[in-house]
C-alpha cells in the first residue's frame, strides 16, 4: 500500500508529521511542497482540451501528479487563513483537475466530472483549528468532504483534540444561507473585484463589463490578476464602504489567487457581498462556498450584502449578443438593488439561482441526449480543434 503525505504548509514541523504517521501502519511517502512555487490554475483547460490529463505548467505540482494518482491514500496537511484553507492548499486542490475529464455525468441528481482513472486514493485531511471557531472548522470540513466526494474518493479527517485520531467524514448539507442580506442605506460607489484567473475568454469579465457599461463611474472594477496592486487595495479596503467579489467557482470554492488576496484583508466597517458564476447548471454546487462567504463577512466585521449564485456560465463568451443580454440582465438588476438598498435583493438572488438543483425535466433530458454525444459536444469540438480528440481518454500517470 502506498500512502503519500503532501505537506502543503509553508513551515512544516516534524512533530506534527510524526504524530500523523503514528496513525498508520505503513510508512508514509513524505512530500513537503508548501514552500515550493506552484502556479495557480488559470482556467485555460489545456489539461482537458489540448494535452488531456496533463497540466500545461511544469512546476513542483507536476512532480506530484503521479504520486497522487498511484497512491492508495493521500494525506493533505494544510494551513488555514481567514477562516478557510489557505491559498497554498487551494492551489494544490485546484491543480488536481487534470485527473478528471471535462465530460459531465449525473450522480445522485447533480453534475459531476467523469473519472479519468479507474480508481482514486482516499483523501485524508489535517488542518490546525487553533485560529478557527467551531463554525469555521465545520465549514472547512464540509468543503473538504464535498471536494473528496466529487473527486470520487473517501474522505477522512485527522483530529488533534488532544489525542490524535483518524475519522471518516460524513456528508452534510452546506450550512449556507444562515445570514440574510442586511440592508443598510443606499450605496453611491461600489468596488467590484474581478476574481477570474483567466487571461482571456473570462465569463466573469463579461458580467463586469456589462455592469461597468450600465453604471459607469459609480462602480470601480479591480482585476485581481494585477497582483502588484494587492497591497494598495488591501489597504484601501478599510475605507471602501461597499465591496463585492465577482468570481468563478473553482473546485467548490474561490480560485486560489482570490483566497490569497482575501488573506490580506483586515476587519473594518462597511458592506461585503459576493457574486459567483459557475459552469454547472445547479446553483447548489456553490452552497459550500456561500457558507464560507457568510463567515468571512462576520470575520471581517462587515455588513453582509448577500451571495448571488448563477449556474450555466461556461461558454457565455460564445453566445450571441442577444442571449448574453438575457443572461446578464439579472446581474444588472442585482447591482441596482445594491445601489438602492445597500444589499442584494433576495428576490433577484433567488431568480439568479433558480431551483438550486436539477429539475426532473433536466435530468430526463440529460439521460435522453447523453447517448447522442450532444451533451459533450462543447468539449469534443475543442479537442478536435486542438488535434487532441484521439487522446481524450489518456491516463498519463
């Protein structure tokens, strides 16, 4: 049996590793990579449509893929920050996407990515709870379980309380929608952060462009790809009265570079809201992130403006202008509600989210169309354009 421990912490300590190793009968294959340079996923999807199963980046993460896939168990030892796993841990999780197909299948009534390999290792998680309250710890555990579930792995958590134990994690519904959007007073200026890591073809950027065109000087858009501005923007956050992060869903949470910026923020007065767009049609895929964003608002001592979730965002840049306008209209209504009332309209949030889960009609349609190949044609077309269609089922590791 092969057990690989990926130490994702910036400052590993041998005591913790020894304590974790004592829980297993087999010797652990130890890989300390927390201090290594691992590039953040940029959503280029090269690992899906150009070099199936292989990430375009050749960095320390590239050396982990084979060990990950060929292990029976993987242990992820992580730091936390701002009430969540920190950005180094999120980078690692985001970069495991090449192990799965872009193709979609329905599992228990929701969309999942199809497996590239016949089997995947169990996922064992350890994170230090010292800087977390009980609710934050549960939000992290729920998120990690959800990730392992989609990765087709059993999930276990390593506890230190005070004795070291290993326990299988249980499924739980996301503890989202605990906080209700809280109206304060009309907003005159709104700061919007673009949380997409994509260099081009960003669906988030299309949403923000429509908002900018509609509201003009009343909104300021800051692109988090401009890392040289982070220190200034983090300082400005204390004076920014109304802030909304607009971002795509990456492996059930924010892209890692968004988390890195959020780690820099300090508690201050003002309001904070979030808009999440995702490729999966059912908005419930983002509930685990919504649960964290509610806790983040509390941690930063900010008035919570709400979290809006919109599915079926992938491919927005390919749609005709008329269809784009239809997709974008509720976002413009949502921003107007913030200007008018100081928070996001609950009715418009519900409108954007839809039913949350796939309807029986959609499930039937998916089952009907799956044998025809139409469901997967979006990805097949790109694979063919890149002369990679014949390699689409490759298992490089």
